[in-house]
């Protein structure tokens, strides 16, 4: 029997347990440092050491994204073997991603209308000079920009939609060449396995990176910023939880028949990573490992759907836009009406397709939405202070949506190993990576 907790792991906890402890300690330390308000702590520990370790960890995750997506997607496309099946997988995932995003923002608007955050809000002392307007993209430019003019630049800049498009085209060309492509496909398969080993190495340092990221955030933001916008925070968190454990779980059960409780337990590590990094793109390696190793999803489907979802599926961000729009409309006493809210839904879905999954992107998208419905974008300054912490929560929702859509699509294609999905210990060896202590093989 395979031991789910290898001897090389640090402590008696799995990686998920270590990360949860690190996150809790980070919150405690961050709040304490925020209360102390020492110049030395703020400059050298929070802004120095914590910022350095946190940035190194996030950079290490981002370092893995493009090569992992490229090599795994090549293997996925060639492994599927049929362009029609690939088109069916792509069509299903695209449709489900847009559907869940539309459901998310519609639910958020309805909930915010019921709760009514922002009524009677006083704007004294709010600095509105930090908000910059972003132009709304046209639907034509969004889809035109999917095709890269320079694939090398797309890889260098980490433009995931362009990387995915180019890699899929390359994969189709490989299929068309038949047996002549076998050596290249074998090389890509080797590189994919190699990148997964690099992921395991990076994961060893995850608890330390998570601790520094969380401690830095709470040390800088504190908990006092929540009080002026408590209604907004409460409504947003409630909407995110309803979508996560209600809408998404219901979709998983209805469309795949899989157990949502089992699924959520196995997604815990990826959700914590998303929370700490606030970046869907940076979490791609962790989400990919969760759905393939823990859920039993076929690598071919996962290698396409996960990076695709990290780029265009932003359920949590859409929820923020819905709640923020109602909140600011109440603050300014503006009645948007049904037409205004339908515009918000359409803009959020469109913007989610063409916006990168990086920290803070939600506020950029929000300026587009507010401009379209005639609300002052300066109002974003009201929620600016709490957005980092809210971004962390909604990113966890985003990547869970990616994994659920991926699993639904894979189940519909008969590409889920049910023995792996139903095994609570499946993938736990990979969930607790460790460095070998030499070249000798241990029995």
C-alpha cells in the first residue's frame, strides 16, 4: 500500500495541512504586525523579507505556467487524436465557462439588491485620485487578439489565450503529420513529466511562501479597513460562498453526477494556493495537479481546460463586479434599472474573456463596467483598501470553477477515472512532495 505521507515530507501533515497552518499563522502574525505599526517591522520584515519570499514563491509558480501549459497541451491534443473530439471539448468548456460567469454575476446582483449595501455611506476622507479609467474592449477585438502575431512574444509575455491558440494549432498540425511526429510527441511527453517534477520541487517551499504572502497582506491591510465598507464585504463574501458551495456544486452534481463534497475536499490545497497568490494563472500548476492526480481527470482534457479556464473563467471577479456596481449605485443614489444591470452582466462576461488572470485585474475590469453604466469610476477608491483580501477569496472561487468545468467536460467524454475520484487518498503522495536524499532507491 502506498503511504500517503512519505518519509521525506516535513512534519506529520500533508502539504495541504502544512499550508493551512501556514495561512493561519500568517493571518495572526500579520494582524499583530499591523497593530504594532513599527517602522522597522514595516520596512525590513513586512516590506522586505516577507515581500521578497512571497514574490519569489509567486514568481516560481509563474515560471512553471507557460512551459507546463505548452507541453501538457501538446500531449493532450495529440492524445485526444481526433480534431472533432478536441473541438467538442473546447466548445463544451467555453460554453460552460461563459454560463457560470453569467450565473455568478446575475446571482450577485440579485443578492446585492436584496441586502442593499452602500445605502447611507459617507465618503469623507476617500482618496479618489488613485483610480485610472480603462477602456472597454469590443467583442471583435477580444476574439481577434486570441490569434498571436508573434508566438514567441505570446510565450514571453505569458498571454495564455494566444499561447493556447498557437499550441492547439501546432497540435493539430502534429496529428496531420502522423508517424513522423512521434519523436517530437515523445519529447513533449518527457518535458511534461519533467515540468511536473519541477512543480513538486516548488511545492516543497509552499508553506513558507504562503505564510509570507498572507502575513504581508494582513500586516499592510489590517482588519480596520473592513469597517467602513462592512456591508460590501459581507455581501461579496456571502455571494462568493453561495456560488462556490451552491451554484458550482449543483452544476457538478447535475451535469456529472459526481459528489461535490468529495470534490471540494480534494480541491482544498489548490484553493489555499489561489487564496495566497490571488492569481489564477500562478495557480495553474496546482489546479492541474489537483484535477489529474486527485480527481482522476484525463490529462488531455485537463491540459486544455485548466489554462483556458484560468484565462476566461472569472466567476469570483464577476461576482465582485455585480456587488460593487450595486454598492456604488446605492452610494451615489443612482438607479440603474434592469437595462443597466443587463449591461453589467454582458460587460463582465465579455471582459472576462480578454483579461489576464493576475492579481488586481478585477478593478481594471470594474472600471470598464462602471463606465458603460454611467457610474463614477472614482467610487472604486471606496473599496480599494479591501480589494486585495477580497481578490484572494474570489481567486479561490475562480480556480474552483475552472476545475469543476474541467471535471464536468471530462466526465461527459468518459475521461474521469472513478477509482481515483472516489479514493480519498488518491494523489496524496504527490500532494506531499519531497526532495530525494540521494540517488539510492528506497524500498
